[in-house]
């Protein structure tokens, strides 16, 4: 047990830490965590505060897309779920959903977010609700459900637009809105929005957010089959070492798209170099989906002989982990490869798997 005074003080520190995490103030979040960690013996003597600390620790790691030890941490937290009030249950399911997003498993993320939404009433904070709506919108985007994604991101945007000090959150929402426009083939609207975002983000001097904007504009160009233009934006991201360190999963997505664009524009040696870096980084951060996608590109574009058996193996593995969105694009590339070889039987086989 600890005194009521210490309990209130520790709760205030934990909430300040979580606010810094939510606003992506990484230096403030790191400093607060360091201060809080000096009080761990006190926290461990209060069950509710200790669970709160563990939950916010998971969220802190997810800010850096760091998965180390999270399987074990979430396992321990789920074993304590019966002791949690609605607020802590909300955090548990919301953060586990975010963890699934880092692992590029949006279907599982949505399941977590749906459970969290059942406890959202316990969070008396409109900004927390806005973050929840934004993250849910992201999961639905990855599941190729633009109407649902736009519905949730507009809820978040309406909250952020009416409050001072949330410019970066507004930009993040607009980025998500723009990538949904890509899925809806509203390419001109998406490009206009991306360019507005880039201009605003440059003024804010936020390299992390700017890299996300450049990546997504490159993704738009790749979707439009303008791979040379796409590479101009991807390369701006690839040379940013801070983004690679602080957002390794997002950086890896850019690596994958860059490799694909490089091979498609017949820049084979450069593609192989970026591919090797991607394979090393994907093993380090342990993202199975991206590992398989990179191996698929490697087999497709660098094999001296017909890569049919290898491609089939990777496609089946991606099907097992339900990476349907990723498969959709890869199967198009594989189909195009066999069409160019005049092997229409294999082309038909792969396109039918989509």
C-alpha cells in the first residue's frame, strides 16, 4: 500500500507520460518514463497503478514501433484483465490492437479496437476518443474498407479541428484521408491533399511526419504506374536515418515499395541493394509479412530460372497469415511477369488466387 498523496502524484505522472506519448512528444515521453521508472517500487505496491504503468509502457514502446517483450507483457496483462476497471480494459484492448497494427495484422487489430470501443465510455477525454477513431480508421484502411475508414477518420478530424495545439494530429488525419482517396481512385484529390500536407509539415519542421507524407505521395505515384516519380519521393524517406530508427516498420514499408519500383524500372542492382537492407531490417524488427513480400520480389525479379515453385510457396504463406491486401498487389506483379513470358496458364493460376 502507498499513501493517497503518493498515489495521486504517481497517477498524475503516469497521465502526463501518456499525454506526451499521445502527442508524439518523444523527448518528453522518454524523460517522464525515466522519472517514473525511479518510482517503480512504489508503483508495484499499488495493483491499479502497476497495471496502468505496464499498459502505458506497452504504448510507449509502440510509439517507437518496438515489439521487444510485448508478447509477454500483453500475456501478463490479459491475465490481470478481471482486476481491471473499464478504463484499464479500454487501454488493454486498444493497445493490443495497436500492437497488431505494428505486426501488420489489421484484421486482428480491428477485433481489438471493437472490444476497446465497448469500454470507450469510461474515457472522459475527447482527445483519447479522437486517437481511438484515428487508429481504427487506419486498420480499416489496411483492410481496404475506405467507407469505414473515412467514417472513423472524419470523427477524429472533427475533434482535432476544434481544439488548439493539435496541428500534427490534423495533418495525420488528412494523410489517412488522402490514402483512402487513393483506394477510391480519387487520385487528383489525393495528390492535392498530399502536397498541402507536405508544405504544412515542412513549416512545422517535423521530419517524421514529413517522411510519412513523402512515402504516401510516392505510393500514390506507384499506384498510378508512375514508378520513376514514385522513387523521387521514396528516396527522400530512405535517406532519413532518424525515421529508420524511430519508425522502423513504416520505414520498411517504404523500403518494400522502393524495391518494387526499382525492379519495375529495371534498376536491378540498386533494387538488390535496397532489398538486402530491407531483408536485414525486417529480420531485426521481426515483421513476417514484409519478410515474405521482400522474398517474393526477390524471387520474381532476380531468379535466373522460372521462380514458380518459390513464388507459390510465398503466396501460400501470405495466404496463411491472411495478408490479402498485400497479396492483391503482388499477384498482379506475378501475373504480369508470366504474361510477358507468354505463360498464360501460370498467369491465370496466380490471378485467380486474388
